[in-house]
C-alpha cells in the first residue's frame, strides 16, 4: 500500500491546525478536544500525488527507462498526449525526427 494512504491524515492535519490556529485551543479551553469530540472535519477530494523522479545518472535512468515507457504506453492515451502538447509545457522536450 502507498505510504500516503497509510498516514493518519486527521492526526497530522490536526497537529498543523494547532500550530496555525492557536485560537482553537483557547476557544475550547478546559476541554480535551479529542475526548470531547471537538475537532476539525478534514476532506480532500480530489487529491493527487507528485510523481516527479530524479535519477542519479543516465545509466540509472537507462535501467528503468523501458519499464517507464511500457507503463506510460499502458496508462496514457492519445487524448492525454494531445492535451499535454497543447498545454505548452513541452518546451525543451525533443523527440526523434
């Protein structure tokens, strides 16, 4: 399972909220918010994970390249490629002529 799916997100986000919104603790002074059921409601729809990858050397990339290409071919279709090309983010990418 993906480590991001195993993470206990409400606990992590509650810790961030406590640091960013100290007024929450003052508002519910004397109440242990976890026992009293006073907490934030977190939702995340849709979500996306970053998949940027860096390789230490061309040799390391060459080792994985066939698998990456096979995965891309199996995952993406013509519409995805055309949408990417239309986005203008292709500068610096040179294909074989």
